[in-house]
């Protein structure tokens, strides 16, 4: 097995494209998440940790997962 390129420490945020942001806001509130920021075309939600947000959804034509951002221990 080859060595990994880097070791992930944590997930910074998950990113989605959704048709209905209002429905998603209600869904996230049921899981104890809090609104961190909102625009006409995007919502940012946070949990109880110290990160400013951990979930991002942009209004779009499809319901789909876009990607994730991670933190790593070092640049080495």
C-alpha cells in the first residue's frame, strides 16, 4: 500500500446544491444546527463547535452533493 498524500484532521464543511433552501433550513434546525449566514442564493449553517459554519448549500437546478473541505495537520 502506498503512503497517503496527507492526513485529514477534520472536516471543515460540506457543500450542496439544492432546489429548495427553505425546506433545508427547517431540516437542519431539527438536527440542532444554527444559521450562520444567508444570502438570496446560499445558506451557511453551524453546529455547536467553534467553526463559523460546517454546512453550505447553494440554490440550484439539482439536488446534489458538491464536495467537502478538510483541514490537515501540516503542509508536509
